[in-house]
């Protein structure tokens, strides 16, 4: 196996792992939101931390909002790596 194939394999494995982690977090957030009644109040520090992470994620990508990137990612890769929806 040459280095290009090895790199492609490793990249695909990492992408799949990140996709699975993101799907877990989406599911967990969905379950937690059903348990929360009313509005969640964030402190100034929490809002700043979320803003910082959002900006870092935006700089790391080639444009678009986080939701746009995730939708594009799922439309391209999800049929290849995800099993049937439950």
C-alpha cells in the first residue's frame, strides 16, 4: 500500500469517526432539549466561549454556516457511512 492510499484510508477513517461523534452529540442534544422547559440562560462567559468556538469553526472551513457545512457533509458522505435510520 503506497502512502497516498494509506493517507486516504486514514482520512476517511477520521472523517467517519468525526461524523459518528457529531451524530451522537446531535442525538444527545435532541434528548436534552426535550427535558428542558423554557429558555436556557447563558452567562456572559458561556456566550463568549460559544462565540469563540463558532468563529474558530468558521475560520477552519471554506465558508458557509455550521449548519450549511454539516448539511453538505451529510449529503455527500452519510449514505456511505451511516446505516439505516432508526
